[in-house]
C-alpha cells in the first residue's frame, strides 16, 4: 500500500495547481495506521506529551493496539472526543488578564494531528502569501521581513485587533467555509465533534458554543481556514484601492529643472565672476531637486500582513482612506465572520510615528540624506521601513520581571543578583541567563536599532555575575577572575563523558542575523532520517527492548527528558544508553516500570 504521506503530497500538489478544486472522500485517510505513527512521531517529543487532559492518557503506552481501537471507533463513527481540560495562563507579563488554554487527552491529540495533516494538505497551498501564523516555513520573522519589503513608502498604518478572535470563531461559519471545499460529510462531522467537545473547569463540564480552544492540535489550521476569508477580502480591497503612479513630472520639479538647464547653457559661454555665480546657482538648484518629488504623489496603494489574529495594513493615501478601510474591515469581520473589530485597539497611525506589530516598533523613514547608489547619489533610506526594539516597553519590563535589575534611590538602573537562583549550580545559572539573552536577541536580530541590546546584554551579564558572587559570598570581579578564559571572556567549565568543556556567557552580537543563529539546535534524527528506526518498525518487530522477549505485543514507554533519569533502574540505564525518550517494551515490563 502506498504511504499515506505520499497521497497527501499529491493532494497538496493538486490543491496548489487548482485552488478551486473540490475534495471528496478524505475521511478514508483517517483510517490509515501509518498516519498515526507519523502523528506520534510529531507529538511525543513535545513538552506537553506527558501533560494529562481530563484523564490519565499521555504519550506513554502508545501501541499498535491503541491505533486499532482508534481506527475501529472512526470506522463505525462512534469516536467521541473528550472535553479538554481548561487551564489559564498569563496573557501578558505583569498583567492580571489570563488566556484560556484547552488541554486535550493524548488520544484526541493523535486524531487531531492526523486531521491536521489532511487539512494542511488541502488548504496550505491555497492560503495567502501575506498570512504567516501557524504555517510551515513561516514565522514572526517572515512576517516582519515581508512588512519591511512591502510597506516601503506607506503614509499610514492601520493596526488591526479582533476581540477575542480564537474564542469567538463561529462554528457554523467555519463549517460552511470548510464545506465549500471539502465535500465529505464524515470528515465534517468529525471536525464538528471536536468543536463541540466542551471543556472541564473545576471538575464541571461546560459546553462550547463558539471558538477553537487554544492548545488543541487542530485549532491553528482551523483558525487559518477561518481567517483566510479575511485575507481574501484584504486582497480584493487592495486591488480596488490601487491607483497607479502618475508618471508625469510635477510642475514644481519641471520648473527647477528648466532653471538648471538654462543655467548650464549660460555656463558654456560664461567666464570670470559670472561663471562662479552660475556654478553656485546650479548647485543650489540641484540641492532643491533632491527635496522635491519627481511626480505628484497621487498614487494609492494598500498592503496587508497577518500573523494569526494580528494584522497590520500599510496605506499610501490620506487619513480619510484609512478611515474608510477600517470601516470596511469592521463591517466584513462583523457580517461575514461574526466577530468584532476592537475600535479602541484598531489604531490609525501616521507612518512617521511608531506602530506596534509582533513586538516591534514599525515606522517609515523620511530621510533626505544622499548616499552613493551605483554611479549617482540617491536618498537610499527615504521611504524605507524601520523595525526597532521597543526597549522601554519590552526589554526593561522583562528585566524587572526577572529581578535582573533594580532601581536605586537615585533612580539609576543597576544589575541585581537573582537570589532565587542561588540554589542552582553555576552551570545552570549561566545556562539560564544564556537562554534568556539569546531568546531576546535572536527575536530582535532583524531590528534596525539592534545595538540597543548592547545595554541589555551588559545588564544580563553583570546580573549573572552578581548572582554567582552572591551564591559564593564573593564579588563579581573575583568571579570574572575565577572563570576567565583565553579569548577575554568568561565561562563555566564542566565535564562530559569525552572531554572537559566550557560554557561561555553568550554574546548578543552573535544573534544579529536571525537566519544564522549561533545556538541553532540541529535535529539529528531529522537530518539522518534514513539511519533511524521508526516507531512503527520498533513496534512491529515485536522484540522487547528491555527484557528481549520476542513475538509479543509492545507498548511505548515515554519520558519527557532523558537528562532527568537517574540511571538507577534497568529501564533508565537502557534509555540513557540509547539516548531516546521512548522505549518499546512488552506489557509485563511496562507494568514493572510503573509498579516496581
């Protein structure tokens, strides 16, 4: 039988070649066992693989028998998703508002992952190029780079904000949108069951009437399918709004050029004092030309970028145009999507001022400075987009929240020791600081004012040194001397099985290029996929990886982190030796692991 992933690739290709194609009989792919092994491979490495939903079902205990039970329930359409367990996470740092998070059972996660792969094959090729959230090979950085390219010359920004977007997705509208492209009643019925599964909060069941629960595996693709209608509307509006640039030279520019050409003509026959005056006049007129637009700014352009439920519109026009665009977007979101555009948070900002998008401050430069451009001078920075780090709004609150800085009685900011880290080892302390420093600097690696993070790196470094000094009852200077290394920096030495290593304090400059991080984690298993044994092969071998029994049904024993294993039990020794988070064991061994 042909692998289902190859079939999905073919479906994706068909969808790419014909974006209006209607798909049928997709439910049958939900009944293919190989997709569930792929789904498990995609899920088991995540931190949430061991997180329980409303029952004890986790990534631990996965087996071929479990897949058979799932498929049988899907065949006779008795499969019913369990309610998600509702948890609340902090919405923003130092904010009282909390975001609801739905945690499904692992079985539901498996089915959702298979459903996600099928829906992604159908819809991903049809999505807008200006949508960047929850999509393969796209991220916040791709959205920001697209904004930097597309929004050049924009006069106004419209910052879009939809009230409670994911919580207010209308189920009927969503199913109608999916039903227009997928004519498969059984698949639609399964999606409907996931949407209506409800949630448990404080041991009380609650029905769901709208929304896609954040935390669900299939929720991101469903929200993209829903908001793709907004992307289509934005593309249509941009076409209607567009007015081409007038190529006729402006009267003011032509007048100055005429004066300069006449002066150059007189210069050919002039001499002495008159020649000097003409040269001075030509210089002044040339300077004026650099400040006057060549053609009248009568063209109108609208650009649109979306990441999840955040979107921003760049407008080349006047404020009245922006007001009209805002009104039209509000009406579409209200009538077509049954949601509401927030008037308070949907702001119209002149491009001279900063707008906020994905944690960056965005504005369009108005720079008249001339720089060499090829064989002539040009205003190379004029009308280009500038992405800046909002240092006061983002970086400083982060440092205060982590207790890495404090404000003294004079109002000055100084690094502070993080006393709650005293119980950690020196290696754990520097690793914690490095991960936070690199996280911030990697994210803001494409910022125009990236060098502002030099001060952030200084505060983090000396906070780390003060933390180490406070732990050992000494000074920062002595800690630098103790851990000094040859290249002029400092780091914490540690031993590995093979040799002695040193973990240096991270350098913010290494994160400048967001496309070439200095701390990229290489997925060795993905790179050498042909050299690894798959979960399916290990289970079908029917050989217990712990006791060696053959011809026995196996189950997967799963742990979140191999490094947390102590190596005291036989199964721990085997997992450490294999460097795997999973172990294919017989039912007897699996029972002994949990009940020694």
